[in-house]
């Protein structure tokens, strides 16, 4: 039996891509293994978003080259593949820096893995074609057993690529132009997931709310329309979508949060910064106040919605006053959670050419202040759950026997003690305590979502 070890870095789309590569290789007789040590095929599914993420790949490749050598000395061959966004951005350079790599494959060509692996046997190969249409047409449906093993929550990529060209971001270059999968293809995938017990579906896209897929009626469907259709798939209880751009948050999508019970009250809506000057330099095409007004509208539609965001500190030219504007926006919106990053200049992006780069020590201090404020709000949001009864979808066993772990509609992790429930149950839980990363509660009888 051939074994493959897949290591995915970065975003949720890479996790999804890793699973789909496992599906493709499963058809070729490969089974997944959790460690590289006993793998015949090792695949690094890489991330290029920040310098540190890209750098990690080369460190890892150095270790894998040694492993490959040791295995060869024992008479066993190992194939080393680099996939994902570093592969797309750096192509043949990867094999120049690390000759042990047999195959470099971009995010849009992994449906061709079997044929490329065969070619790689007789020489090193690079394939970084961009259009994604082919990939989705050729990917095999995952086996039901594979879906069951991945759990009751699943990702489905519905949109890929980006036409927004934020000044700091490599995505439009690594993932290509915006592309939406046709509605029928998405529905078929969701139906298959639901058949295998998936209840919580997260629709993925670099710009997921720009979705504009061909509908079965010959019209172009929006994300809101797609979500309404997905809600009709038996078994799908929860629908989420990520990542959205503020400019593409249309009225219909906002109304959906009021109208569709399956639309979860959680929205990741990156704003990146609070200063209008920096937002303009980033090419985000909205102001801080436009973002605030959008949040007001979303909260009017769904008052209990939990909001999350991404922030970049130290974008070139960001002054102390600009940064204070970011803190002011955070204080106004009070996010339930957020990801925050120090600006990292990326080759080929317009911001990397800007002269006024912010010193690392200033970035460190800003990041610390921002994260302290966000953490305060996150803790307040979690503590406000104590005493409330919410529906938990149980996703896995907890650390101790008798303990189960699940998620609230707001994406919070919850632990309960219960011998009566199992993975896949949706159970009403009264929250009794908020820890720093998890809530703790007990199952109660009453049905329906209580607030
Ligand atoms: N499409 C999403 C959006 O519109 O915000 C996010 C895409 S990106 C994969 C995820 C996050 O990485 C971004 O929201 C941004 O905060 C961060 N990011 C992207 N480029 C970056 C850079 N050059 N330096 C630091 N952080 C970066
Ligand atoms: Fe990158 Fe998101 Fe901006 Fe597109 S919208 S360029 S993915 S940050």
C-alpha cells in the first residue's frame, strides 16, 4: 500500500485543497499517513501570504531532503512534491534551491497529480498553469468514508482567485483571477458531504461574497442565492462563508442573516486598518466609516451576529495617528475575534515598492496593543455567553473520557461532559463558565435556539 503525507500551511482553502489532493491520490491507491517518516509521497501544500510562511517551506524541505536520503540508503524511494501558493509564485526556483524536490505544482493543476507524478519519475517537473475551471471539472468525488473521517463540519470552495488587488497582497498573482464554480457542481458536492453526515458547511473563497456562479436556470447566481439553495439540502443545518470583502456585502446577503435559519450568526469581514489614508493606500476602496455603517446594517439584520476581522499593522507610511484610527475602529465595532499580522512586503506587490517601510520595533508594539484590545473584546464576548443556552454541534471527543467538544453558532469552542451524546448531535447547552479558549457547559433539555 502506498502512503502519502500531506502537510497544509496557511488558509482554510489550503486545508480544502489538501483534502481534494488526498481524494485524487486515493484513486491511485494512496492512503494518508500522519507522519512523513513512513510516506512514499510527501506533499507540502504551501502558503505565500507572508514572508515567514514562505520561508518555513524551505526549512521544512531541508529536513525532508535528509529524510529522503536516509530512506534511500534503506532502499526506499520518496517523492517530494511542493504544491500551493509558494509553488505558484516561485515555480522552478524551488527546485533550484532544493534539488530534492521532484514536482512543483500550482493550486490550479492538482487534479493532474497522477499524470504529473508519473512524468516526475523520469525527471523533475514544474506545472503552474492558472485557470481553475479544469480542476473542478476533473476532481473525483470524495469517498464517503473519507468524508466521515473528516468530521461533521466541512469546507467547500465555491470561489477562487481575486480581482481586488489590495496593494499588499499576493493572492491575485498566486490564485489568479476571480472564478466561481457553477451552482450545480457546488450543490452536488454539498449533497455528497451531507450524505456522509456533514451538517456544518463553510463555503470558501478568497472573495467568497463576490461569488457569481452559473445557475441551473442559465442565470448568474449570487452567494445569497447559492446559500438559500444549499439550505434545502437535507442534513445541512449550518452554513458559513469566508472570506468576504466589505465592498461585496450586498443587501441580499445581509438580509439572508435575518431570514435564513441555517445562515450562522458569524461573519469574518476583514477591514485591515482604520485610517482612511491607509485604507486608500492599501487599495481597499472603502473608508473606516463606510465599514462602520456596513456593520450597523448587518447588526440591524442580525443583532447577535459575532464579527471577526483581519488587521495589518505597519503598512508602509502608517503613522501613530493612523494606527490610533485602527484602535478606534476596533473599539467601535468590538470584534468577537480577529487575526492580526505585521505587514510583510511581498515580491511583485505595489506596497513592496513603497519607501516608507515601518520599523520592526514599531510594528511589534502596535501589534501588541492591537492584540491586547481585541483579546479584551473576545473575552468579554465569551463571558457574556455564561448563563445563556445555545445550540452546540458536537464535533469531536474532548481530552478526557466523557468529554465532548463542539461549536456554538458563533464559532466558539465548547466542552461538555455527557455520556448521552455523541459526535454529530446538535444539543442545547447551558454555558456555565468561560475559559480563555473554550466555553464549558451542560446539556439541557429544551429544544430550539434560545438567546
Ligand atoms: N480576501 C481576504 C480579504 O479581503 O481580506 C483575505 C485574504 S489573505 C489570505 C488573509 C489575510 O492575510 C488578509 O486579510 C491580510 O490581513 C493578511 N495579509 C495579506 N497580505 C499580507 C501581507 N503582505 N502582510 C501581512 N499580512 C497580509
Ligand atoms: Fe488579497 Fe483579499 Fe485584497 Fe484579494 S481582497 S487582494 S485576497 S486581501
